C-alpha cells in the first residue's frame, strides 16, 4: 500500500524515475512523451543540464534565506529579468511557490490597493464562468469551474461571474468576432453597473483559457474592450497567465498578443518549468506605488516567498528560453503542431473544435458535431483518452465537460519548447490511436 495520499487513491500510478528531454521514464523503463508538460509546466523538458546546474550551485551557496531578513542575488536577478521583459508598467515582482498562491497574492494586493487609496468599500471581484484560477479558497472563489468549486461553495467569498470568451460555443451565427467581443464587454459593463462600480475591486481572467476550456484564446479585440470597461469604472484588470504565460503561446506573456496591459499578471508553471516550485505576481507601478505611498507594507506573505533555490532555477529557465531562442521555436513548432492536429482530427466525427496558440492546443470532443452536443459526462471520455494515451506512452492533460453542459470533454496539449520536429508526429499518431480506442470503448 502506498502511504502517499494520492488525489485518486483507488488509482494505480506508474512510478516516474527519470527524465530525458521531452520524455518521462517509469520504473519499468517505459517512456512517455510529455505532450502536456504535465499540466503546461515542463517547458524545457525533464533534463535541462544548465537549469539543474544552476539549482545545484545555489544549493551549494545558500538554499534559503527568509525574506523578512534578506533578499538574494537570484531573486533580484529574476525580478529584473521579469520586469524588463513584461509589458510596460508591470515592474514589481512578488515571488510565491505556485499558481494558486500567485492568485491569492493578486487578490489581496488588489484589495489593499483600494484600501490604501481610501476606498475600503471595494470588496468584490468579477471573474468568468468556465475558468480556473487554482484550488486554494480565494482562487477557487474567482474560478468558474463548477466541478472544482461546488463542494466548497459555502466557504467561498462572493464573486460575480460573467461569460467566458468561448467562440466555438458562444459566438452567434452571423456575429463577427468583433461584435462578439463587444457583446461580452457590454456584459461586463452591465455587471459592474448592477453591482455598483464603487464596490468592485477588479476583474480576473485567464488570457488564454487553460484547464477548464482547453486552450481557448479570446477573439481579437476582446481584451482591449475589457481594458476600456475596467478603466471607465476604475477597477483593476488582473490577468492569470499561470498556465499560458512564460512563452507558452509564443510570446513571453500571452497578453502581449492582446494589445493591452493588465494591472496585475500572475505566472507560475513555465516560470520554473517544474525544476522548482515557483510562481510570481507582477504588479504595475500604479498599484505598487499606492502601497509605497500608503502603509508601505503588503499585508501578505508565506515562508517560502522568494525561495533562493527556486529563484535560481527559474532564472536559469528564463535565461535558457532567451538564449536558446525558444520563443521563436514555440511559434514554429506550434504552427507544425496545429497543422498536424488539423490534418488528423479536423474531419474526425467526434472532434468538434481544435483551438490554441503557440504550443498550447486543445481538442474538444462532441457526441454530435453538427449540434456541438457534448458526450454524457458519466462516460468520462477525457479520462479514457488520458488512460489510453498513457498506454501508448503519451501524456495529454484531460478535462471533463463542464457540469452545466456548456463544454465537451477535451484534452490539452502543451509540449516542451525543446521538442524535436518528429515528436510532433509522434504526438498526433499516439493521440489519434488513444482517441479512437476511447471512443470505441463508449460506443
Ligand atoms: N491559474 C491557472 C490558469 C491554472 O491553470 C492553474 C493550475 O492549473 C492555477 C492558477 C493554479 O496553479 P497551481 O496548481 O500551481 O496552484
């Protein structure tokens, strides 16, 4: 019996013992091509010598120094690098240990920003349905994934949810992408008016929707319209790039492709690439300076904030992304992956939608393509695809249809940026077999 408290205690997990580039090796010597980077984490694969050496060097020098007492060269250099590469104005980096912590920090900073400015009546967030922002209680509250929220609903702060930007299902026949984006902006505007702008702190959204919808980019212009709405009402715009940030979509920050700048952005997975647990909240000067001019103290903190070994690892990851020219590689490999996915799955009778950006792609499965009808969630098609893909030696990240029936099962692909061209073929071939076997099982 395993004494590890696994998330699904009845399930048997292969034992991972090694990593070689884009592959994970189990104790029986089986190789798994990591086509999802775990959950969009391992962007440099599993054996990057430079990153491992940087972490070892930091451990030799100093593993940890509590941030109540010290800063470290690694944290300073990483913050410099992020501030220099982030969209203009996003200059102040707060390090945490993962994505949920980054969101918690963003929510608390946003609230404190208004308190410092003498607007303590601002206490509400608006976020989107069918979104995911993490599993801690604050992050769950802003999240709109019913499957993850429902059990904990009585414990959650009151958050208002508006529609996600989900063109496959919600853009109406005859409606242009621009008109669809404007309709969603009007919905946010009306929601703020209804709640009373003076009570609202901010609006939270994933720049590209990840775990709940499966790599859904917004329609062009959507985020610019939302930025205008937030500005008109004086509320903060917080973008969650925990999954889609740090190069995953072909630019370091996904919002670079949206022509607007948020007030706060969160990143995590691709920051440390799985070599160390680390996340960050990056705040604009506007927000930071309100704290500086006010109490001069951010009312937040965790023991492992700015962990030296984690910062050294993330610094090496980010330097590797720059030095190995990996953003260009993401764009190039991403185009190759997209065309292969379309070749193999576009005419598949149960693949309703193929969407994504860079090396971040999702396939949505439907029982009836014309009606966009999801499979019965009880069939757990996504879990079958994951299991059959593992049997093939392929990792893909599954998610079920939403409980409200407004999305089908899907799988997410987020392979490492260091992938080789032939591995794109391996991904689609193995995934194709896993999908067909899974659908045969439920017929
Ligand atoms: N935000 C987004 C968009 C995510 O995809 C995730 C995790 O999947 C999180 C937040 C939470 O991150 P973590 O699991 O590191 O706490």
